[in-house]
C-alpha cells in the first residue's frame, strides 16, 4: 500500500512540475485547492524548478507523459486524437507520442530475439536493421531471413524489454 502511495506521489509530482495546471486552466478554471496542491507538489529546492522549462507547455506535457511510462503514453496518444477536447495546438504537440518514441538498442533487440525464438531462429536472420519505428509497446526492424536457402525480406516486431512483465502486473491489479 505504501509503495503505491509513493508511486502516486511521484507521478503527481511529475505532472505538477510539467505545469499542466496552465494547460487545464485554458479549458476550465480548476478549483483553488487543486491549484494549491499542484503548487506544493511542484515545489523544489533545486535550481531547476520545472521540467524542460525551455519547451512550450504542449512539449512539456508530452515529455512528462513519456517519462511516466506506457500507460501515460497511451493516454497521451488518445488525447492527441481528440483535438475537440484539448484543442488543435496541444493535440499536435502530443502527436509525437504516436509511434515516434526513442527506440531501444539493436543489441537489446538481438538479445530479445535470441531469448524468445531461440538460437536457431536467430541464426536464420541475415540482416537486422536499426529500428524503423518505435512505439510505446514495441518497435519494428527490417530483416532478411534464410528460409531453407531462400532469402526473404521481413519485418520483425519486437516487444520492449520488460513490457510483458509490466502489462501482466497491470492486468493482475
């Protein structure tokens, strides 16, 4: 229980430091108690008082959602499809969460393939490209495989490291 409260506090602090209250205020003025709570959560003794101060508010929100993990990236992706709710400008800024996330390394991708498919299948892959697309749950690589002497061009979709464990944990809660 305490661990969940700490996690919730950390998430709330990230959101508050992203200055989301300014974005919300454009659509509806939040109650005073919410404003005070966000000010308290965003308070910091360090010199860097906000996350990515140089970015505009839409970019800060996007960066914050990305840093909070898969569930929040999906929320951002959903919001990006709803300019009728959040406005065109903010919707455009959140579009960068849609299949444009930083990829994990080619080395990690190879290790995942070896582990999941086995050494024999891994050895049938002739060329594995750098990622061509990266999303919140998986990324895609181009490759060539040797299928009994016939070279075939394929696309390989690889789940992000530890995503199965993360999703199973979420489903069990």
